[in-house]
């Protein structure tokens, strides 16, 4: 608290406040004075509480500060920090009032100093993913007989991998392909060793493993050459690099990603004890099925033996059934024959009754056919005579026949037939049509008097 004079300081000193109020006032002062700040340092005393919250100390070579990152925020983080990691946090400065200790409430955390490396990681991942390099995962062999391990002979993970393989699949041979897994040129040498594994063709599956470390230590597994060598491998590749929170480009390119080297060995090698147990279970199942079928066969055999104990009984039953069926068939055949005979006699009787009527109808049909032929001939003769008469009349009325006798047909300029001289005037143009051809003429004089007309003809 600030005062403008010694008197004010003395006045404030005389006031008494509780520790809670003091801590609350300090907490408010800190929250108002510091908004979100970025702080980088080394992680120490990292603890994950049962509630899911993270508690750790952030320190440098001269000071330290307590940090808390609550579950709702740390679930958004792409990694979990470990002791010794260099990180950068985005945090709110505050005071933990129950203890009077100031702390950072962390909103976000990322690896310190790895901004450029992380950007390179994301860019390469996006490009290879767009290219489709991460597609087409191959299945692992169910029971590999030879397993290859690509790692450094000095790697701490090698001993764990070999121990796990020997425990789970002692029958499988293990070939170690030594190669540096960090440092300058490590990525190219890892890619070259994967090509050697493919060329030698002596294993069924390959483990590419190494222990945990910083992103710089694991950077060889983020190189493009390693990813392409994994995809070009002739056998499936399992990648187990670092811890579960460590993710590399090699993990995406692998046919199967393991969270740790030991997990990679477990994925590659089936558990011998589990396989033996599965075989034992199958054998037990086969024995149960075989025993059940044998019991069913024995029961069926017992039934057959009881049936054969008195063989004449079933034969007598069959004989009686055959006899009964024969009697039924004989009776049915007799009834059928009797019915056919009765039907034949009935049909013969009906034919005899109908025969006179048929003969009478035949005579009637002959008479009517003769009368129809005679009447049709007479009618045809009359129709032909009538047709000739009508044809003669039609010939007499034909205009062409009239023209052929010397007459002409006169029409005016409009094509109307001229039948009255009173309709004509001197100079009118007329068209004359003869039996053959025609002519044009003009009227010099029209005589409307009564010209003699030929006597009318009588149609014969």
C-alpha cells in the first residue's frame, strides 16, 4: 500500500486486517497489474493430480515459480511436459490465497524454442499427407518367424525390446540393424538402413525404435527421407519412438505406430503363452465336439441294435402294409374299369338315338343347298341384265358422247357454261369445246330468238 506521508503510513499501520483480506487484496492487485504473460523456463516437480490438473514448477538458473494448469486447459495441449523440458507458457499471474503463494495459472503451453522446428514439422506433415504418402497401411504378419530391429546399439530401448521379444516369441529370430538414431546425418543413415533391410529380405516385420528425448533428439525421425524409406520398405514397419506424447513424421508413415519401443515389440511378436493357450482351448473344444459326436453315434447304434433284436416284426408290418395297399389298388382299378364300361355303353346308346335325326338333317341340308344354288343363279342373271340397262343409260348421258355427235360446249370468260343467247353481248369472248380440242371466238351478233332445238331423246 502506498501513502503520501509518514502520517498516513502510521495511520495505516494502526489498522489491523486479517490474513485472508490481505491475501485477497494482493491477489486482486496481481490480477489487475498483470494480464496474460508469456514465461519460459524449465519444468520441475511435474505432477498430474487425480482430478486431471497439472502442477509443476517453472524455473531458470536463478528463480522459480509455481504453476497450475487445470484439466479444461491441459486437455487442449498436444503434449504433456516432463521434468527437464524447456517450455513456454501463456499464463495469468495470481495468488493462491490459502497459502499466500503467488503462482501462474497456465492457459497454454508449448515447447520452448521449438517454434521453427514445429513449423517445419507441420509443413512436412501436410505436404506428405496431401501427397497420400500416409495411406495404404499394410497388415502385420500374424506369426512372424524373423523380426528386424533398426536402432542404435547404445539405445536404452534396445534391451527392453529384446527382452520383450524373447519373452513373447522365443521361437522368432531377431536381427538387429545398428544405426545412429540422433545427431547429424542420422535421418539419412536410418533411411539407408531401411533400404538395406528390404534388400536383404530376411525378416517378416521391422521395428524402428528409440527411447524418449527432446524434439531435437528425435528430429531424425521427422525427416522426409525416413518417411519415404518406411513407405518403400518391402516388409511392414512398426515405429516406436519416445513416449506416448512424442509424435514424429515416422509415426504417420509407419504401417503401425506404437506409443513406446516396448509396445512396438509387443505388437510385432504375438504372445507365445497366449498362442499356446489358444491352441489348448481349440484342442479342448475339439475334444468336446468329438466326444459329443461319439456319444450321438453310440446312441444311434443302440437304437439300431434294439430294432434288429426282432427283425421279423418290422418285416411283418411292412408286408401287411404292402398287402393292404395291393387290395386298395385292386378295388380302385376295378371301380375305374366298371365306370369306363358304363360310360362307353351310355355313349353308344346316345349315338343310336341321335343317328336318325342326323340323317334327316343331312337330307334337309342337301335340298336347301340345291335351292340356294338355283336361286343364286337366277338372281345373278337378273342383276347382270339390270347392270347392262343402267350402263346404256349412263352412256347416253355422257357429255363426251354428246360432243362426239357434233355438238360444242360454250363457256364465257369466267368459265361459266352459256345456255342462253340473251346473256351474250357483241364482242364477248367465248371458249368452245369440241369432242377433240377447243377454240376461242367472239360474238358478232346475239340472237335471243327461239332457235330450233333438237328433239329430246328417250332413254331406252
